[in-house]
C-alpha cells in the first residue's frame, strides 16, 4: 500500500492535469485503488449468501455497505479523470466571487486527497478537515437558496390547502422553487464536483482514454451493478411498483408518490405507533417498501454503517439507489445527532434520486440544518 506522505505528493502532482497512462506515478496510484477494490470485493463475495434470489433482511446490510464503498470509489475515480479546465468550469457561477472560486479549487483538491487516502489506506484516525470545511462551506453558501426553496415550497403547500387555489400564485412560487433548485445545483457542482450533481446512481462507463484508472473504473462500475442486482428484485417487479402517482394524507402529511419508501424508527418508545402507521400507509400505498432501524441518527462514513444506530442513511441509500423510490416517509422522534457528512449525503441522495422527503415526528421539530431537506413535516397527534 502506498505510504500516505508519498500518496499525498503524487496527488498534488496529478491533480493539475489530465491523468495519463504515460505518467509513472499514475501506475502506483492506480495500484493503490486496485488493491483496495480487490480486497473489499473479495471480502464481500466470500460473505455473500450462496443464493440466487435477491438479498433480504439483515443479509442486505453487508451488501449495502459494500455498495457504499463502490459508489465512493466510482466518485473518486471519475473526479480523478477530470482535467483542470473541467474543474474550472464547475466552479464558475455568479453565486461565487472569483476569489472564492480559486480557493474552492484548492479546497476540493485537498478534500479529494483526504477521501482517497481514507478509502485506499484507512488509518485508525484520519483528518477530514478539508472535507468538513468543504461541506460546511457548501451549507453556508447554500443557506440563502435553501431558505428561498423552503419558503416557496411551504407557500405552495399552503395554497393547495385552500378551498380555492390561486393558479397564478402557485405558478409564481413554482418558478421561485425552480430558481432556488438551479442555484443549489450550481453550488453543489462547484463545491462537490460532477459525479454528485449527475442524475441517478447507475451512471454508465464512458471511456475517456486508455489507462489504469479507466480500466479500474470499468471494473468498479461492473461490481456496483452486480451488488445492485443482488439487492434488487427483478426489473419486471420494479416496474410493477412504479404505478401511477398516488396522493394520500398520512397522519397530517399529504404524500404524493408512485413508488414510496418508508423508514420507521423501531426503538422501544416508538413501537406502539408502528403497526397503526404501517396499516395507514399500506391502505393507500400497497407496494410501499418498509425499512425499520433503531433510532434516527443521520451520519455517514465510507467505512459503512455497522451498528444499528447508524443505519438511517444506509436504508435511505437502499430505498433511493436500489428500490428507486421517488419519495420517503420517515417516522421518528428527531432526537438523535445529525453530522455534516450525514446531512450532505441526505442532500445528495435527494438531489440525484429526485426524491421527496416527508417527515412525521413524535418528538422534536426539524433542526434548522435539516429543515430544507424536508418537503413536508408534521407532528404525530396520536397517543
């Protein structure tokens, strides 16, 4: 495995220009990714149950953790292929000054280094200072656009709740919604790069030029598709779930979906509410995909979610990436911690999956940071 200091200097040399198979340092870099890929792929293959049916229940967790690693590696490899001109275009937006754009390029390079080291040679403790700074910078710059989006969405919901709908006002706030979403896409592209801004999670492999990074990226994408196949029902069944969009009021929230995912907090204090809520949801959304997890912490790490308190985002990845839901109904008390990385992953999942999020809470209201990610919220009124 490449030593961290050597790896850091290799990255600084490579990031300013397109990667090429002629560069002797690229081979060493690619070998680090290749070794990490082989080791993790072999570990997953050995632990996978020897069955020809889609994985169910707890058997899904190792596959979902491995899928997370493959998606992170794919993201890094795609970014490694980008040249300086491509990255310059990504940060060009009227929402950032020229000085901000220049500083952002340096910060993105540092964050890419940190993420790659963590994936190739994960130490017991690693600094993710640049990545944290990048995510917090995005949240800070996006605050104004997120507030505009939240206000426009709330206004639209209020307009539709009236007996007589003002079509002109609805259209006005739909325009404001689209404007805010465009601003957020530009900022996300500038701060987090191209892969996170693309549609969907099953992006095809398109070769740029022959080389070790290209070859590995192709293998990573093949492995990604194989894991999704392990997790997914047949395409025919998936198509069956994608019915016409339905609308129903569930515990005070108007839900619109043609393929609904549901995440239920099954900690002991929540248990009495679960079956009545399941029945209420299933009455209108007969093909809804249910997932249960302990607690409601929002955190994310490429190392995976190996304890039951870290699986909310993991199951959101399952529902959005694998089951291709267009909406998630999340029931919890919103009393567990939210990390910057977890909040960013939630935002990325919703953006790439074009997924609505409806939240029903028996406890807290959404924090200021979480609120913009929620399309509709209600407090549970049952006993």
